[in-house]
């Protein structure tokens, strides 16, 4: 089964940029399709490959950098081509929402 996943990684350290870059680089080396942006990283591939990569990355991160928070979203829609969020009523809203939803007052 093909999977689209979105991962956000929050290292609990003042120097957070290096761990984030390392996570993205390791994901890119996994052979999966990876798109990094400012809010999250999207991963595309077979279910087993994506879940295995996430498990390995999470374990490596905790062993290498210590405390962190991972957020994994697996939407039941295709997210390819989505590279961020838009602000609606002061809140970030994922860009794949219907335009009619985001055009309210």
C-alpha cells in the first residue's frame, strides 16, 4: 500500500537546527521520496518502508540527540505537492483543505 506521511520533529534543545537537518538528511538517504519544508517533512513510499524509516529515524534521534517530540500525520488523501500551510483566521490550516472552507469571514 502506498503511503503519504507528514513528519514534524521538535528537538528539545536550544540548538535545534542541526538535529532537524540531520533527520531530513537521513530520511533522504532512505530511498523514499522526501520533501522538506518549513513546517514538516513529507515522505512518500510503500507503507512498510515509510513506517520502518520513521521507526529507525526516531530511535536514532533519541540515541543521538536525546529528548524530542515527533508528530506523524498519515492523511487518507494524497499530499504530494503540498508544501506548507496557509493562515486562516490567524491559525495555520493545511493547504489541501477546500478553498470554500478557507474563504469564510
